[in-house]
């Protein structure tokens, strides 16, 4: 669906979401539509639209996987055709379906509506307090910010829409904004609204499935790391750490991150529950009993765990994140099992295909802080080293890494640990791109090209090197339909301009 028509339909006719009788807010679905002057009369209506935004956010999980993993070296594809294969092999054009971003703008539209109209409901509903309204707005800010963070990391420049679209008579043409303009807006929003977000909820799973102030600070830390504001990233990480609400799960309980999920380590994850007929395709995409799964772990990922010189068992490797036996070699296990394979873990039953998708967890906070410390200078390497050691110790390592003596060694220490820690969690490509983009792609651009060229045959390297010489190629193009529907307002990523 077109971004412009989506924004019009989602915000010109605000969707009325009715409360179902069950206990899960994810069971709220559209029943009919009301225009904005007829809607927004009670706190229940604000809540319903907010919950609809969460549902929309959840529905895009496959997009997060594709954007965060396909171009990296963390996972491989089992198919040698289709749009995903083209993205993986840098054969990218403006008609590729993976370049469509309309689903995220649907979510943004709902979040914008809550931000805009919630304050006006206070005067209409005497039970709706300013504090509750602000907390709903803060949740909507988190949702909108997360969507834009995915968009800017994937496309670099996108339309920055901060107002709901409520009048079909208006023209709706929005030009793209530069990356730093968008990131600055996101940082400003989170700094303002994070303190207004609730620190927790009465229902335990909502502490992981709805935005809390700590989820806001986790997102803020991640964005600041991308922006190069390392001190602010560290401060945001410290907010989460000092809250004392989160800790690493133990080595023995590591698999509880994924089954049943919502662990003490989790900060924010997208929720499904088979009890409420909510399932997803993570089992099928990453495992499946037959050979028609979509993804498997890459050789690069396996090498991090299976290097014979290491001689230590890492719980995140074989039998944890993935399988390495003759039957299921390379299949991702963390979304398919109930525990460590070969120990207490069994294959999820047909009524258990509801694994959550983790967006942020405590290990992420420790590694974001470690990376920011590295980038602040050599005097911080010891603290960064200790944070990485904490992650490795939980994973089962008893032998320390060599202490880094240069920025590149220290950075590799952190990024390699992120690859081990977040196997198939939608982060690997973004990690590669974040490192490469430092100092306007002048210092670590070769890190990205080395990763992508590692398994490319010598005869094909000149062609790939030509593609990778232009840093605009590291971002996806805006889909052709969006360019057409904008009436000429949207400008295409220059690398793909000759395809129009």
C-alpha cells in the first residue's frame, strides 16, 4: 500500500479499536472507523489507538529481520532466488518489495494521532489525567522513534512526518530529511518523554511488551551511539543499569531469553501468545522440520563459536542459537526449541509457535556502553573490556580475550561479541553499517567492505568493489511506487537514481 494513501487512511479516519474481553491488549483489533471530530472522547479511545500502534509495530517483525540481517554476514539464505536473495547479493533495484516501508508509516500514523489528540481528551473525560495522557504520549513517542530509527538506518533519508494527517483536502507531499536531522529529532523526543513513560506496569509481561522509561533510555542510548554522541549514550545506558530492574540471566537459564521469554534481562520485546491465537513465522523462517526454512546461520557466525583454538563451550553457540548436526545443520534453534538442544530442550509444539521478538535486552545495554567507551578513548578500554568480559563469563567463557591496544582492536572486541550475543536477532547489518559510517565513512569503511567481500570469489571482486565504492549503496532505495505517488516530491537515493 502506498505511504501517502496509508497516512491519509490511517489518520484521516482514525481506526476505532474495540476492547475484547480477554486479558491481552494485543487482542484489540479494528471494528469500524471514526473521523477525528467524532473520536477522541475518552481515555479508552486513546488507549485503543495506542494499542493499535503496538499491533502495527509487531506486524512488521519480518521487515526488521530483512533490514537488519540480509546484507550482513550473520545469517545466510537457503533460497537462491527472490527479492531477499537479490538484497543479499547487492542486486538491488527500486522495484524490490523489501524496499517498501509503508507498514512502518502506518505505525507512525497511529503514534502521531495519539501524540496529537490525547491532550484534548483530558477536557472531555474527567477520569483522564494529564499524567496518564503524558504516559500514553511517551509510549507513542517510543513507538514512533523506533520506527524512524529502523527507517533511517535502512534508507538514510526518509520523510519525517510528525503530525497526523486528518484532512483529505490537504496535499500530503513530504520531502526526505537528512539522517542527522531525523536523529536529532528522535533524541530530543526521547529526552523529553522518557521521564514521562511509566517505569513499570501492574501486569508483569507488559513490563516487557509495552514501552517503559527504561525502554526509552535503551533506544536513546542506541540512537546516540549511531549519532556519535558517546557520552550521552553512556549516560542513557547508566539510567538503565542504575534502575536495578534488569540483569543478565545466568548461564544455566540463558535459553529462557527465548523460551518462555520476558526474562529478567528483557527490556522490550514484541509479544505473541498462542493462548490468544497470536502466532508468528519465526519457527518457520529460522527452523522448520523440512528444508524450506528461509534462513540459517552463516559460516562467519559459526566460526566465532567453532574455532578449535577456543576450546570453551559457549552457551550461545551450537545447541543454543543454532544446530550443527547432520540433520539440521545450520538451522536456528533459539526460536524453535524449549531449551538447549540435546539437554532439556525439545522442539516447540504446534501450539507454541509464538516466540517473542526481542528488541532490547540488558546485554545490549552493556555492549552499547562498551562500544561508546571504546570510542571515547584508550583510557576507557579497561571498563569496556570488563563489560565484554561480563557478557562472555555469562556465556561460559573462563579465558579472557587479549587486552586491546588500539581502537580497532577494542572495537572488534565489542562488535565480535555482539555478533555472538545477538545471533539472528536483527542487529548484525546495523552493527556493520554503524561502524563503517563513523567519521563520514572515512575511518572504518573497509570494515564493511571486508565483511561483504570475505566470501566473494576473486574474479567477482572488481564488480562488488565498484558497487561498494559509493556509500549511498549501503542504504536501500525508496521503492518506485513511493516516488511515483509523491508526485515528484520524494527524491531517490542518488545511487539508484538511474533506475527511475
